[in-house]
C-alpha cells in the first residue's frame, strides 16, 4: 500500500492536511493581477491559469484510463468532468469568508476554483485512481478529505483532493491548485439527484426530506459495498 493510501485509511480525522496554506508552496506563480482592474477582467485573466491546471490533470487521468483499456479487461474511470468556478460563485464564497473582492485574495484563499470530477465504477477504483494520480512526480497533495470513510452529515460521499500540478508556460513553470473529486457511480447519482432537489434555494426542504435523502444515501452506499464484494470474488479483477 502506498504512503498516500496508508495515510488516508489510517487517519482518524475527516481531513488530512499536507501543506498548511497555499502561500507556503514556493512554485505557486499565478499572475498577480492589478487591483485597479475590473473584477470581470481580473477573473478572465486568471482563469486561463486554472484551466491550464485542469487540462493537465484531465490529460493525466485520460492517459491512465487509456493505459488500462489496453492492458486490462476494464477501465477504472467511467467519466471525467471539469469546471472552473463562475465569478458569481467565487464572489459569494469570498463574501461568506469575509474576504476582500480581489483576485489576489481569491488565489491565496480559495483552493477549489479549478475542479475535476472523476466517476469510477467501484470503491476500490476511487482509491486506486487517486493513488496513481498523486504518485506522479509533478503533482503534490495539499489536502485530503475522505467523505467515503467519514460521510457528511447529509449522507454525501466522495474523496476530495486538493493537489498542486506543474504547468509549463512559454517562459516559466507554475504550480496550479486543482480540486479533484473522485467518487463511484452510485455516489455521483445520489449527489446529482440531491443537487436537483435542492437547486431552488427558495424551496422548502423539511427535516423529513433531509432524513429521507440520508436514507437514500445509505442504500446507495450499501449497494456500493455489495458490488465491491462481488468484484473481489472475480479472479484478477483489479
């Protein structure tokens, strides 16, 4: 078992923090935008760097998946999606945190601006894909949140990683923070349906509805575990 897997499986904490703050990472060389620029202009300028980080992570995952396609009977990745947070979402989060509305504060304090979501068939695939990704030499792990081992109160399950990935530009190398969420098909189905139910904030969401949602999460988790046990009975499944 790798140090990465051993660390998250043996930890008694929900969150394993590897690097205390993003400022401590010496090679984080995102552009320092001018404070007198319009917020939208600042956003447009810096999103290129975050999108470049997403492209790097996505390419790595696709290469791993293609490798398994040719060397194994199945793929550990079902789907890959990515996004950068919208200006509205970033603004709301910074207001919630009480931060000044500048891109420089955004870079230093928000680590999930660039996001990649990986959907895997089985629970074991989640950890194996994470392991293969973070063991690459140009990726370092900042933070781990294992919501599979310790689900959120509402039943949400997923493995979250904040990683720094090397991106090479014409005249320098930068390390860009990217949030990688890895979950099973069942976990993603629950999260997607839960999001649909909560999409309109003005809708009333009662305690009974929240309780029912959590029951659904437990049912899907039980199905995940059963499917995992079935998979482990198949010789050379991994």
